[in-house]
C-alpha cells in the first residue's frame, strides 16, 4: 500500500481490496521526516494489525509512506499491551514467594539452630535443667533429639558425680566414726591398766578381753572395707566353677557354729542343682546374711531357715529369720553401704553397715539379684539368685 500526504491529510494511493480506505485514513500514522523504518501495531475495526512503515519523498518532494500490514492475533496484542502489568505482578508474586520461603526456612532451620545455640550456652554455664523439643522428624529434628539425649546423659553424669562425691564424704565420715569408737575404747582400757585401775587379776582379765574384742572389731571392719573397696573398683578376682548347691549349702550349715540357742533349718530341693559360683565369695554372702539375721534376733525361740527354690534359668536361695523385722521405709536401703536399719552405731546390733552391701556386690558379679522382704515383729527374708548350669555344660564339666 502506498500513501501520499498533503497538508497533513492522508491520501491512499493503493491498498489491498480487503482493507477499508476510510478506516486506513483514520488509523494510519503520519509522515515522519526522520523515519526510515517503523514497526508498530494499530487497531482497525476491532482487529489488530502489525505494520512496517517506510517514509520517503516523491520526485516532486511530496511526502509519502509505504505501509506493509499483517493481521495479528488479538490475544498476542493484549499480552503485549499488558506485559508491563503482568511483569509487575510476577515480580510482586516472586517477592512474596521469596518471603514465604524465607519464613519457612527460618522456622524449620534457622530457629531450631538458634535454640540449639542457646541450649549450648546454657550447658556451658552449667545449667542442665531444661529440655530441647524436636518439632520435626527431618535432619534438624534428629539433631535436636541427639542434642537432648546428650543433655540427659550429661545431666545423669553430673548427678552421678555429685552422688559419688557425697558417698565419698559419707564413707570417710563413717570410717572415721567406726574406727574411732573401738580405738577410743582400747586407749581408755589401756590407760586404765597403765594407771593401775585394773588392780586385780579379774579386772585385768576383763580389760585385756575388752581390748581384744575391740581389736577384732577393728580388724573385721578394715577387712570389710578392703573387700568392699576392691569389689567396688572391680579389682577383686572371682574364680567361678560349677557347684552342686544342695551339697554346698548343706556342708556350710553343718560347719556353721551359732550360739544363743539359734535353730537352723534347711529345706533343699529333691534333686541335685548345679550353679556357677565362686565358692569362697558365696560363703561370704551366706555368712554376712546369717550374721545380719543373728544380730536382730529378739525372740526366745530363735530360728533361721535356708531354702532353695528352682526357677527356669536360676536358683533362688532364701534365708529367713524370725527376728524383729525391718521397717518398710528402711527396706529399700539395706543393701547400701554403711546403712543400718537400726541407726545406733553399736557394733553389737548396728554392725559396720557393709555386710549386706558386700553380699550385693558379690551376687551382682555372679550375674544374679538380691532382695529382701520383711514384716515388723515377724522376721525378714533375704533372697538371692544364682544362674543354673545348663545340662550340656554340666556333662562337659563332669
């Protein structure tokens, strides 16, 4: 299509038959002196056209323009028209998405890590009385769980360390008291003998006998302290062997000497029972438990019974007395070192407080358990278990 322009009016010299010349007159852009090649879009009769425009001069210096038009899709043009708006909306949407992603990342990663940092600072300052909650099951949640487990273990370790220190202080205090009491008596009697208080053979015999008994008490206490210390430090050797328990306990009772009119009863099972045990250590357990029974006898007819009970994988040895019994509040503590159900530190009744603690250590090393039941006024039963020897192992040993 070629157009001539006069006085800023457009005269269409040529146009395709499909185009309306009157509409072209109104829609086409004007001549531009500096234009060489212009591309744009116009709208005619509710349709969009893209065009290329070339401005030039006719030989008579008349201004003219050539337009090459092509019908375009209305949707394409709408997109072009609204592209800046769409771009702006997309930019706003992108910023919103980035903000949401940043929020969720901060919530799921940065915030838990910040809490872990605060927890580490508390641990550094010695504060372990808090909890770290895992809010997810991902790697961050697993890290929180691992940190919480570490905190719990550290707290238990610190508590155990504090308890050990308290036990050490109690141990020193108890040892000092238990050694000082007989030592004071020995010094007193020896000073009395030196000063001539024991001025008769009878008094001298009494003084010497008392000093001997106190020295024996000290020797027993030191022996128990030494054994308990080695057991506690896992430095006491054990020599395990297969033992026929029925015969072993029976022989021990036959050789046992008990005064004060105490009657011993033995209730075995009706077949041989083999266990794995250190005979000397097991003898120490029986002696400590029976001595504990003897100390608290308070009835005219004194009786101690030992019975064996077979279970699936072990044997229970039950030692029962008819003494005064133990209060229920004291029962859970009788196997702790230096604990006395009777709080007086009288060696005739209270003892050293190590007998049952040593028995517990020995039974634990045997892989068994020890426990007690009691009824005030009727008596106490102390039970411990020993592992049975399997039949095939027993045949191999025999």
